[in-house]
């Protein structure tokens, strides 16, 4: 018994040693918290964002870190669950004392973590979430680099004539993100003189969407807007094919990983269009072609799956924004970083990141204006739709 | 009308999978008095088992399914030997806690083994659906429906028509008497649990290719299985089979004609109503004693 206890003690000490941060530059590394869904129904996306964040970290460290210190990421799993996101934020802030957080992928997860940011006064770079409410709630610790659904809708507006939509249905995940997107794109349709047909929702973990598809099929719309994670998009496309649903399908939110759809949904994905914020197939078309190309190459070098790139860049951009905030602040202090983020101007894989005020006066959140693209799956490959090429 | 037909067809296909999920759970509860919270994990095991057999061992699709079922049943048998046998005299609450522990352990083991990114299982079925007039359905789902029906029927026959089935029922009615009659009761416990786990694995192996594989896929399956079992009456085999179909059709019609956002609520509303009206389940004859 005694020997077992000693043995256990040795193992624990060795494990602690293995996890101790390696410090190359003087001083301890600066910690940046990352909250992502690494397990649960939307785990694929969260893991890709984590991979991108790690590339961002390694590049920053290779250039000598920030404030003369290395950067360390503390990555927490929110299990695709808002409750866990709030717990993860609290743990990172109280136990690990991080000066800045990047997270938390889903809008409902981000919204659940937000009160903790305000309570303890720590800024968070929001890398993926699209619900408008995130920057409209008057939480001055939020800095979003992803576009809210309204901004996406505006990005699509210039193509409305080419798309020729007369009536569109919506099928969205039943979260703040899905509900927000349905209303934002619904407004866009009304602005452009088109009408909104059925608006259907599905649970985040649901796998059988046949009922919703049958209902959509019974209506007379020509287009279906689909807002959810790549896992559910795959299932919806397959089930829509089984029911012979013929609609123009447009996914929103930028989390559709079209290359993964080609692999997993096959012919069911043919012809579908996707709103994206990164074009890894055409990195030279990005605002900073060289950076985008380097990111794509590094991703491949690490053996990460190509289909994760459209999600992975968010992690990179989130981390470099946080690092830039630390640099401008001059010290790893949450309040100083928050104030510094307002003057950050940095080039991400998506494009320039710079925050503008959004939300109620006096308590504004930061919102950057990201680049927005649309691609189409044609003959099992990714292409720019004809109308997007000429513009 | 076309819409209603398609909804009913969808509901029937979905319901048959719920039935298959429910019978394994109800079997273990009814015979062994064990609430198997790890039921969904055997479903996940079956799905990943089929995936591993197909992709890693490059077996034929139709061969991968029985391999996965066998793997699920064997792991089920091992769990029974290691975890439940020492607790034979323990109360139902103790075994319940152990099964919750097993659920969490298995789910995290799957996450460790396969990672969180969803996988899809390739099938030999063409993607072109079969259409009858206005309604259509994929070939894979027809295959799954037929297999589910055969498995449910098979399990029912084993239970009611074979020596093994009789020995199982005897053991759980009266342990001592069954032992005196020469039934090897320890083995019967193991076989029963393995059968329940094997049925869950069968559901996973069949439904994995229809949907996607990810480590927490068993949570939704277990939730539906528990609904079905409560609906059909705890431990009632026929009740679970019919309850599954009812739940599938009710969910489908609820989502189609009431609100898709509250789809899962439909099932639970029915269960609450049923518990108020017939607390021992749709098909309960008399209260179980002992």
C-alpha cells in the first residue's frame, strides 16, 4: 500500500513536470485563454479553430513572443454546451489569471460566457459567433472579429439580383446563432423584394431533419438558407437528396467547410453555395495573399485536414489579435489589454482587423469588419460562382 | 396529402430505429433490474465498430455490421462480469451509479480513441432515392428498417421460444429456483446483458452510416431509448417496440405540423401525459411484483 502510494506520487510529479510550461525567454510565458467546443456535436469546428490558434501561437513565439515573453495557450473545452462555456471562462480567469481570452465558437456559448467577462473584467476576442446580440448587449469586454449575420447579409446583398431569389425558406439550428441568422437574412430578402417562406429550426444535436425537409418541400420557395454546423449541414444535404428537394441551397455563418461536405455528403452537396470568410483554395485572392498562402502551407505541413482551413484561420486571427492587444497594452493586464484593443490594427488571414464601436453608448463592444466571400460546389470542386467572378 | 404521406413514412423509419434502441434497454431493465445508463455508449461502440471494420480492416459493409454487433456484445459481457457481477446483491441505486460511471468512461474513451471530429461511414447503396409517386426514401434507410424489424423479431423469438429465453426469464423471476433447476444463473446474467448491449450496438452499426459518427452520438440515442422504454412500460418488450414507432411518428408529425423548434418536446409531452394517465406504461398489464 505504502509502495503504491509512493509510486502514485512519483507518477503525479512526473505528469506535473510534463505539463510545466517550457520557458525559453526570460520570465514565465504570457497565458492566453482559448475556449472552444472540442467535444460534442460541433467538435469538428472547435478542433480546427484550436489548430489555427496553435499556428498563430507558434508563429508569434518564433518571432520572439510578445513583451519579451513566450505566449502560452490555455485551451478549455466547452463541450458545445453554453453552461460549460461559462465554467471554462471562470476557470481561465480565476484560476489561470489570463489577461485575455479567445472564444467561444457558438453564439450561445459566447453569450453564456459574457457575464463572467464583465464580472471579472477580462476581454474576449470573439472569433466565430454571428449572433447580433453579442455586440449589442452593452458588454464592453467583447471584441468580435467574425461578422454578425447582419453583416453577412449585407455581404450577400450585392449578389441578390444574380441569385434571382423570389422566395426563400430557412432551416437553422435552434440557437442564438441560427435564430439570429434567420431574422437577418429574412430582413435582407424583404429589403430586396423577395419573400420569406417557411422558417424551421432543429436542435443542435438532432440527426434526423426529415420532418423539416418535408415541410420545406411542401412550400413553393426557390431557395433554402441553411445555418448550422458542418455536421448538420452534411445530414441536411443528404436527407434533402433522399427526399428529392430541389432548391438553391445557401449556407451562412462560414462554418460549412465545403471540402468536408464534398467528402462526406458527396453528390448531395453539388450546386450548394456557401458564405465563407476564408478561401483556402484561392489564398492569393485574400487581402494578404502571402499570409494566407503561408497559413495554408503551414496547415498542410502539420498534417491538419484541408477541410478544416475555413474554420482554422479564425483561431489564428483570434490569437494574433489578442497578442497585438498585449503588445499595445505593454503589460499582461486585462484592463490595459481591453483599452489597447481599441487601437489595434493588425492583418489577419481574413484581412485587416480593426475595431469599431457597436452597441449602447458608453458600454460599446468592439466589432471588426471582416471580408466575406461566397463559393459554390461545382463538379465536386470549389468554384467562385460566375457572378462573384465578374464583380 | 403528399406531405402527410412523406411525414408518416419518415416517422415509421425513424420510429423503427427508436424501437431497436428501446428493446435492448427494456430487456436489461425488465430481466436484470439494471438501469443501463451506458446503453447509448454501446450504440456508439457499434457505430465505431462498424467504421473500424470497414475502414481499418477494410471488410465488406454487410460483414462489418455483424462484427460490430459481436464486438458490442462482447464488451457488454465484459462489463457485466467486471462491474455488475460483484454488485449482484446491491440495490438498484448502486448499479445505476456504476452504469453512469461506465457511460462517462466509455464516452471519454471514444473521444480519446477517435477524436471529436465527426466521421461518415461509406455504404454500398446508391445515393439515388427510391420514389413512389410523391414520397421518396433512400435505399439505405429501407435496409435499416428491414434489419431493425428482423432484429426485434429475432430478439423476441429468442426470449419467448428458446431454452435460453426460458432460462433467462426463469432466472430473473426466481434466482434460487432457477439455480436448483440446473440453470447457470451467472452465465444467464452475462448473456442477457450482452444481448442488450449487442442490440444497442446493432442500432449503432445500422444508423452510423445513415447519420454521422461522433463520440457523444450515444447521448441522443440513449435519451430516445429511455423515452421509448417509459412510453412502452419499463421492462415491457412489445411495449418498447410499439412505443418506438409511436414516438417516431409523433415527433415527425409534431415537427411537421406544430413546430420544428419544439420537436423533442413533443415526445416528452406525450410521456408526461401518459405517466399521468397510465403510470406503468402503454402496455402494462399488471404491476410487477418483486
